[in-house]
C-alpha cells in the first residue's frame, strides 16, 4: 500500500531534507524534495504526478509554508498537507490547520510517527477522491 503514496517534502534545511528523503524512500515512499515553496509549486504545475501528501516546513526563506499551503489548497484541493515547525512557530502551524492543513509536527520529527500521519492523510485523500467521483 505504501508504494502507491507520493509525497513532496518541502524544507529549506538542506541536511534535514536529504535525511528525510532517504528515510521515506527506505520505507518505499515515492518522494520528491524541494528547498522552497516556489520549487514545489512549479513541480506540481509542470509534472503530471499524482501527489498525495505534501510535508511542508512552516518557515522558509522566500515563500512561507502558510503561503505555499494556501496555493496548494486552492489549486490542488485533494492534496493533503502536513506542516513541520520548530517550537517558535507552533502558533503558525496551528494557523495552518485553519487554512486546511491535515496536521502538523514539531521538529525534530519521528519518522515512524510521520509515516502513520502520511498514511492517514493518504487515506483521507482517497476518500475525497471517491466522494468527488460519486458527486
């Protein structure tokens, strides 16, 4: 089941991004990493990849996680978004929930917990797709 899940990981911390990509790939997740919201949005616009979940850092240099989340939810409402945050940005992550984020995690994130959350988000997306087909 996990092989079908496609994840975009968006974080401007280079080391964190590469470690997380390795860990997700080890668990048979198809994943792509980006260092900015702009890069991730460009990828979504230009590639015909069925992305299920975006894991999005709240604080990034140019386009914030909240701004990126807002565009994703507007253009790709079926994609679920999980926000990542440090302690200083907990309120911003909670704000992300108001904008349609599926959930949020504090950094450093436990990969196994993240995996469970990715599965939950994936199942929610599947349900929304089925509902959309029947409406």
